[in-house]
């Protein structure tokens, strides 16, 4: 068989996919899973593998949202249409039972910055922002990570 430039990478990706399955972390590296695994490891958390709900859980059972980025943009996206649901209930439902959110910036394979913001600060901020959205996508983008760190109660957890 002829060599291909991706041979080594594909071997590593297959091993990673096998590892995900073995650990019960799903079948895919899609939708930010690589960053979530790296951040959970960095924080000492475990991942919650579902389409909805928390991304990470600490040793005391507290739940967290993760936003991991290589391009220094952190999107809190609540979809394109909310129907009859109010902005407040949309944000509150999304973060129901969460303690807070972590934004982590990666450079290559490494986490270089992490900011934490408690839910009791983040939810009201997002509600205020979402009420001002005039377009069809209900989201807030923090860019760069320092913007997320400026939220009241937010704190730097790690900077390299």
C-alpha cells in the first residue's frame, strides 16, 4: 500500500476514537469534543456526554458550560428562533442547574488561558444582551477571552 501524508495522523485519530468509546465519551470528536476533553482534564472534571445540558462536572457534582476556542471567539448560542419563550426563560432553561461557565483558549494542543464566570452573573448578563438582539440568531460572542473576563464575578483560572 502506498504511503499517504495522513498515515500517522489517522493512526492517532483512530486511537483517540477508540479511547473515547472505551471511556464512554461517545463515538465522535466533532462539535468541540477535543477541546472539551482537554479542558475537563485541565480542570479535573469529567465530561457529561449528551446533546443538551452541562459539558463538565466537578468532583462535587457541580455542572459547568464549556466554551473552548482556538480563534479567541466564544459563542453562547441560543438558536435562531425562540417561539413564544421569553429570552429570560431561554437562557435560564439552558443553564438550569449550572454553577457557571468556563471559556478556554487553546494554542495548538495546549490550553493557554481559562476564565470562569459564575452562572448567577452570566445568566442575567446574557438575558440583558439577548433582549437587544435584532437579528435571527440569539447569541453572544465574547472576543477576545479578555471580554469574558471583564464580566462581574468572572476570574482568571489560568494564564500561560
